[in-house]
C-alpha cells in the first residue's frame, strides 16, 4: 500500500521551514525503523539551504496507512531559533 503525506511550513517564518526539514528527516528515519519505504515526491525549498517550505512524500509498505494516521494534523514544534538569537516570541 502507498500513502502520500504533505508536510507544509505554511506562511510561517524561516524557522518553520527549518523545523519542516528536521521533521522530514525524523519521519523518514522512523518509517525505516518500521520497515517502510519513503520517497520524496516533490519538495519546495526554503530560503535557507537545507530547509523546505513543503514536501510531498510517499510512504510504501503493508502498514503505511497505520504509520501515517497518527502523524496527520497540526504539529507545534518548539525549539530555539537557529537564525535569530532572541526573536521575542
């Protein structure tokens, strides 16, 4: 079975594109641990190297739907900004 998953930084600042790139790597590693295959079908790069505004990935394997199901919805990623030392947020 194959499932597509869209990840998006929306209209957020550069930190959101950075968080999306970290999320994408974690998701791919987690899928590998579950013996699933991921494919980056399409990516839209962010302003900074190695970041993404959005990514469409395919998840393939017999339990792909079960793997993706709890990973849908909105995610709030909290981390210090790698770009601004003190954004005041």
